[in-house]
C-alpha cells in the first residue's frame, strides 16, 4: 500500500483495510440537572449484570447511571410468535440492525382462561422472553395494560371479563379487583427482570394504553392513580409512563395523584402518520397538535411509545386496495421511515419505539374482529422473520444514536436555508460539544439537489422525493473533527488501535467527507473508488457510494496519533455492517446477511449468523485476533496489511455449499374427509349442553324483553363458534324465523329447522368507511318452507343455529364495548307464537398447552379432530380440489414429512387458492395449533405462516382443515400447498413446541 501525496488521485490498491431508583424498590427517581450529566459515551448493550443501576432522565434523554441513553426500540409481541425459540431469532435481528430495546405488550386474555387462572408456561413464558431479551443485549419496555388494544380480541381483555360486573377502564372497584389480580401476576415476573436491580433489562413500564376517557374526571384520574400505586407497590421501580393516543397532553406529570412520586413518570404520545402527509413538528421544538406533543411535558424527554412502522389491514384488504401487507410495505417504505424518523429526531424525540418492527401472526382467535390472521403490518421484519429493505434507516440511525453521544442532547439552533428552498432544513446543535446536526427533508414529488451555504455545506447533495437525510458538521471523530459531510454518519467506534467512522449515502452518489487536518495526513485507499485531496488544512475525500460495495479509506497522522478508518456504504451495503460488543471491545463485521453474536477466545473471533449466498467476510476487532470461526466452523483467514481479518464465507472445502440449499417441500396429498355438524339433526342428544335460561346480563347489549339471555359469554363460551338448539312447542303455522345475532366483522349465522337448512346470513364486508367499526350486529330472517300436500306439520320442532363469532370488540373509547354480546341475541317468529327452550354449546375446557384462544365450539374441535394422533382411518379418502355444495362443516386431514437440513432456517407457509366466487372459509390446524382463518371470497390473505417449532421441519406434521361452507356455492378447498417464505443458512436452534394429541 503506497503513501499518497497532495495530488487528487490515490493508489488503486486491491487489499482492503483491514432514575436514580433504589434497589429496595423505594422511589427516589429524579430528573438530573443537565449540567451534572457526565460527558462520556452512552451506555452499551443492556445486560443483566447483577449490578445496581440508576435510571433517570432530564428534558433531553434518559440517563442510565448518569450517562445519556437514546432509546431506539422496536415492537414485537411474543404472543404473536408461538415458538419461544424464535423469539431469540427476532430479538437478535433487531439488535443487529440498530435497535437497543424491544417493546412488548403482555395480553391479559392470552394468559388467563378464567378468573383467578393464569398461565405463564410454554408459549406464554414471559419470564423466558425477558431472559432472552437480556441475553440478546436489549433493554425492554413492558406494556401489560391491563388494556392493550393491539388489534387483539377485546383489546386484550380476557373473554371471561365480559360477563363480570364493573365498568372497565375506570376506577370501578369490581373491575379494579380483577386488574389487581392480573397485575400481581405480571409484576411478580417483571420485578425479577428490572434493570435497576441488575437482574434483567426492563427499563420502562407502561400503564394502560392510549387512554383518553375521563381525563378530567375522578373516574379516570383515580383509575390511573390506582394503577400507578399498584405497580409501585409491586416493586416496579423503573420509570413509568402512558402513551397518549395523540398530541393531546393527556397524563403528563402531575395530572393525577401518584402519591408525590411524579418524578418517576414520563409523558409519551403515539404517532401514526399517513405517508402522504408532511411530517409534523410534534417534539420539544414544534407546535403541532392540540398541545404540542412533547411540549406538553417540557421537563421529560421527547417520547413516542408507538411510531408507525406500518399499518394493520382489515378483512378484504380495504386499506391497501386488496393487496395486503405487500402494499403496506411499499407505501411505508425505507424513505417513509427515514423521512419521519429523522423529523422525530430533529424535534427532540430521544425515546422512540417503532410499532411494529416484527408484526407476526394473530393466530387462533387472537385477532380483533377488524383484522385477519396475518399481522405482518408491513414491518421491517416480515411475518416470516425475513429482513426487508425497510431496515436500512433504523439500522443506520440506531447505530448512530448508540455510538455517537452528541445526538442524545440537541437544542434547536438558528434557522438555516437550503439553496433550493423547497428543501426544509432543521438545524440543531449539541450545547456541550458544539457539533451541529442538519436534517434536510424533501416533501415534494421530485428529487432536489442543493447545498446549504448557511451551514458551510457548499457541496451539492441530493434528497430523493419524499425522503430525508441527516448531515453533520463539527462532529468529533476521535481525535479528528468532521468539517462537514454530504454523507450521513452511521457510527463511530474505537476498534483495536483504530478509530472507525461509517458514512452512508444513496447508491452512486458522490459522497464527500471533509476533515479538519492541521497537518497533511497520510491517506491510504483500500478500494478503487475513493479519491482525495488535501488543501489549506482540510482533507476532502470523495467516494461514489455503494459502487463496488464497501469503500475503505485510512487516514494517519495529520496532527492525530490514532489512525482513522473511514467506511462508505449505500443502504444495501450498510445492512451488511454489524457492530457487536465483547468484553474486550467492539467488533465490526462486514459481509453476511446477519451477524448474531461475536465472542473472543484468545486470538479467535467466533461469529454466528446467517447467509443467503456466498460472500466475503471482513472483521475489525481488538488487538491480537487472527482467526475467524463461523457458526462453529473455522475459516481460512487472512490478516490484511491494515489489520483487518478476511475470509470467504463459506470457505471452499470447509462449509458444504456456497449458498442456501433448495428447500424441497412435498405436495400435499393423502387427504381424508369427514362431514360434521350433527348438532343440526333433530334427534341429536343435547342433554349435556348448557340451558340458556338466564334473565340478566352484564353485557351492554340489551336483553330482548320476555326472552332469555342468549349471549354466549354469559354461559362461559368466549371464543370461536357457538351452537344453539331451540326446542319449539306450539309451532304450528310457523312462516319465518328471525334471528338477531352479533359477531364482529365477517361473522355469520347458519340455521336448520328439523335438520333441513334454512340458510346462511353473513355480516357485510367492510369498506374504507367501516373497516374500524365495531359492534357488528344483524338480524337474519329465514322463511320456513311450506308443507307438502297432505304433509303433517309437527307441533314441536327443533331449531339449530351455528354462529361464527369473530372476537370481541376492542374498547378503545372506554365504553365497555368489549361487553357487546356475541352469538345469538334474540329470536322472533312469524305465523305462530311458539314457546322456545334453548340450549347452548361452545368451546370445551381450554387446551392446557395451546391456551384458551386456540379452540372454538365446532363438533370436530370438541371431539379432537384437529389433534395429531387422531385415528382417522375410518374417514373417507379424498382428493383436492373439491366442489361440495353443503351448508355446514367438513374436515380434511393429512400428514406430511419435512426434511429441512439442520443448518438451514427455512420459513414455510400454507397457501390456499380458489375461485373468489366460492363462499367458504377454513380454519387451519397444524399439529393441533389453530394457525389462522382463511375466507376464500373475502381475502386478502392466502398464505399463512407456519412457525418453526410448531412446524416440525425435520419430522412428521398433521394438517387439519375445518371448512365452513354456506351452501350457496360449490366450496373447496381447491389448491392447498406448502410455500417457501424464505431461507438462510444459519438461524437459531429450535426446540419443538409441545403439541399433544388426543
């Protein structure tokens, strides 16, 4: 490698360069005065290190042990990934891509099948999740409600709560008695994982969720006060907060009684902007919204507990034009994330959570009525756990905020203008270091190329349409000062004997970085693309970003004793750069799809991660390392002249293949078929069913005068399908039957009289104006067929009714709407006045492993037809496609074997396709787990993720389909197939999820 001189060219070398909170639970949190904050680096990865810690805050940021921390968090829900082994996979991906925290809802309904009954085992093991997050190095924001919304059944309230006295989300003492029971269970687990105690990494705790009712009334203020005091009494000694539904200024410090402990309370507000809107100024420096967002709480840091990283899609795909979550990811892409997230930073938001970062699956009967099974959300990590290009902004910004402490304390500085004034420029400065930050945002439909002369940035740069970028001046890079850069800083590290700074810019752009150098430095170029010149104390480096991959420039001398390695990347290249912490110091890795962990053993750096193709591997790390292992296999390693390590991944002859092997999925065949709904037959024995004879209910749905309560929840049936059988006496002359029912969006009702179908009634498909509407109710009227000549009409008749419920309404407006009735609500008859005695049957006792939300009340579910190990030899052999025309339920079962290689992480889905004119729906059971509901004539979902662990990727699987057809059209299933949803070499070890049979 030659030394370059004052010329503009350089040698094209081919070798790369290598509060305060007391540990006893006592409340002593305080906002630190800004002048007392140490100026050292921000804390590194979170860890359960058995040491006591202090968590505080001031108006700028959180303070961990007195040092500033910008919290860059992503949302995931363990209950939407029912395979605990895969929690580690998602958390490691989040950590690798710049997040230093994970935010989690804890759903009451998921853990509680009945009053006083709580289950935190198996897929509901909250303790395991919190341990895994700590082992991954992530802080945790815990959000246990009691109400969570989250597009889940009842907003997270358990089904049994619908049949109890007491108004929810208020200070009603009956309701609070149940809440206290729930919080006692959750808090006992969370308390074991508090960061303040060094036994975990729980850093923040949320009370309630988007609560905007009774904000000026005792009913609400006393409620929030009760929750606060309860959580504190349970030993939760980290800062508490609430997420205001908008920029309303609700529940700021001092707005309710905390027993004199306001200093432990943070104000936060949620934001879900439309991609087409201009990003609002809703932080400390803006005045958008009713009370200005963060300006409502000037003494606490700017905090957005939920910032839209996508959006949910209702049945029919009405939000995204029927295109589903692919369109959500398109409309809320990387440019959207960058534009809004950088605006948030420019507004002083330093506690930031992206909802969702991994959406996952609302399996079983988890989804609220509005949404279908997939909760992909258009998130940066898709439902199959694959990384998407949307990760680029969070990857870059997250690493920046963790490695450059200047960004934790910014004040709004003098306004500056771009030369092209269509570009909005925010100017901020760190009052302690004097560094300056500029966010340049383009709200137009065309790219803008300009300069910012007011900032001394006299080199043109381009901001794409509806995009943004961050620029900096005066930033300290070790011993050197950044004069300015048209590229965005991504991270700064001290690695071994090197200072390392990473910059990113759009692909192909001529990125420029200017460094103040009082003396002429020595400059080495590690790739063909960079060029440089030195003049008048300034070193100017120019690089076409991303051309040829990562570009490397090493700067020595120039008045500094420590060499500086500059790395330049575009978005795609930056996503292959990973910073990992070790006890000896950070390790920087470039090349693979994902690096999960790095450990040092003598001179060996042991890496684990994922690859999707053959790739180079480059490592910068502490002094003395000279060998790389990848997923336990030693690689042929070269030490470059500048000191990095290089290897080919996979290395020839050491790993079996250079890329991911093809995952072969079998065709599904060998089907067996059996019809059910014997409940429709007049002679069916329903003597063990529950008599529906109650006269009063706690539901907010009125009970029809003179009729018994028919609401399913009042009889202990909360999820899925419910059957009714009415015995009619004095039924002569009956002309029609009218059945009032309530199900939520997409529900339906089927009726039979004396075993003969009367027909099916369906709730309408939502449109854009009604997609979020709750309390879906209707009346189905069926004509009673006339008697044939000389046919004798019996005086006693049997009316059988099947109601498919689509979950309970959420209670977003605190109106007890989760208590809207489900099932039949009333019955009326024309042409006669029969007397009716009703019996009702829904789901049996909750599955002890799969939980209360797995099963409904179909006959096959009650009899275990969905379970592996069922003796189905007597079922009728069947082939697909089918063209049945029958009102009722038909089951199909088969088994299939997978043999995915042990070192391959393959995501597999089940795809169903058919003519959309055919009216039927399918419940999908894999190894007894209810993994979703397919509605053929509504959509938009056709592919259902089958999570590894429940899916035996190396073994035999049982697939059962419960097909519900309205009888008006031929019904399938038609095409049912396994679908690859992505694969990589690597992954995490997966423990099979318990899937008991009969």
